[in-house]
């Protein structure tokens, strides 16, 4: 019985940590896509009328080539950001419950 409890607790902790990691990766990707799209919009609205603007455009093009390309639109990126935020909160709750359970088991066995 003890090994079943140990395995369940370990599984919950690993699951919670994995969920947090995936959520943060998703939020990072969505944030990068939003920032890239915002920069592209600003450049296309302002135009390239001066040398400084041309230098900024060239710099943004270099950055765009190094960043992952966005497959979605702004709405889907914002939805992705919110979804991953909710997933992170849920994973944190899983970890919280698992740690509380471990504390209860320790108190019971002590």
C-alpha cells in the first residue's frame, strides 16, 4: 500500500512539474510571436523614410530570421498565451495538493 501512495505522489509531482514546464514554453513562444508581429506592424506602418528607419528595418529583419516563425495570427497567439497561463495555474495546483498530501502522510506516520 505504501508503494502505491509513493508512486501516486511521485506521479503527481512529476505531472505537475511537466505541466508547468510545457505551459511556460507555450507562454514564451506565444509572447515571442506577439512581439515579432507587433514589431512587424510598427515597421510597416511607419515606413522607411530615413536612414535611421532603414537601419531599424534591417535590424528587425535580422532578428526576424533568428526568431521562430509564427504560424498563427495575433488572436491565436493571445489565446495560446491565456491557455498556457491557465495550464500553469492548474499544474501549480497539482503540485500544491501533492505536497499537502505528502505532509499529511508524514504527520500521520509520525
